[in-house]
C-alpha cells in the first residue's frame, strides 16, 4: 500500500514538474515575442496619419442652455468646447506596440493624446447625460448617449442608462440596435456590455 502511495505521489510530482516546465517555456516564448515586436515597433519610422478615424463633435446636439445652475454641468460644457478644438480618436483595445508598428514610434505621443481626448470625451458625455437624466431632460440625455455609443465607447454605464431611457420612452425595441455595436467592441468590457443589453431586453418584456 505504501509502495502504491509512493508511486502515486511520484507520478503526480512528475506531472506537476512537466506542467510547470511547459508553462515557463510558454511564458518565456510570449515575453520573447513581445519584446521582439516592441523592438520592431520602436524602429518603425513616422507614418502618415491620414487614415485615422477622427471624431467630429456634433455641437448642435449638446444642450448648452440647460443646467445653467449646475457647476458640474458647466464643467462638462467647457470640456466639450475644449475638445471641439482637438483631434479625437478612439484607440480602445489597441496597445502602444500596435500603434507604433502602424504609425511609427515618433507618433506615439501624439496618438496617445488623441486617445486621451477620446477617453475624456466619453466619460464627460456619460456624466453629463446622467446629470441631464436626473434633472428630467431625458431626450437630451438620450442624444448624448447615442452619439457616445456611435463612436464605439466601452463605458458600460452609457449603455445601461440608454437602455433605461428606451424603456421609459416605451421604445424598448431600440435596444436591439445596440447589439451590433456592442458585439464588435474591441474591449475587455464587450461581454459585460452585451450582458447589460440582454438584461435590459429581458426586463422590458
């Protein structure tokens, strides 16, 4: 019995050792590939930015005349006015190595700024829409949220609030139009957002 137990422990130890060795080898290969790509990316020369999908702000949809007694809303308006003068590009799900390989290492700081502008935009739209919604301006909030989603935002609260608005407006069928956007998001939040839509669909039945 002791011999069987010893043999079992030995076999288990060998399996664990082999598994750990394989895991370390795979991790080393991943690190090696990453640094190889990073070295290549850092050698990539500056490329044209003509094919970037710049986001143009539709200033006509922003309700600047509302919530004039709300200091936070004033901040949101000022941010939007400021961003209207800046290049905005959504690079969600694209890392710096990929950006350098495509557009060149010398452009990475500029591209990072464009992406930061986008992050600020979608966060501001979400906060502003929530403030409008809370104040009873549902249609105006809806406009901001729909525009934000059209840019490919992965802010889950934006999808959740828009679903709530569609249900309150007795147009739950509009939730279905959000699936094609959510399902193609290049983001770690993609599955969470799809689940939000599914839950909203079920609650509206």
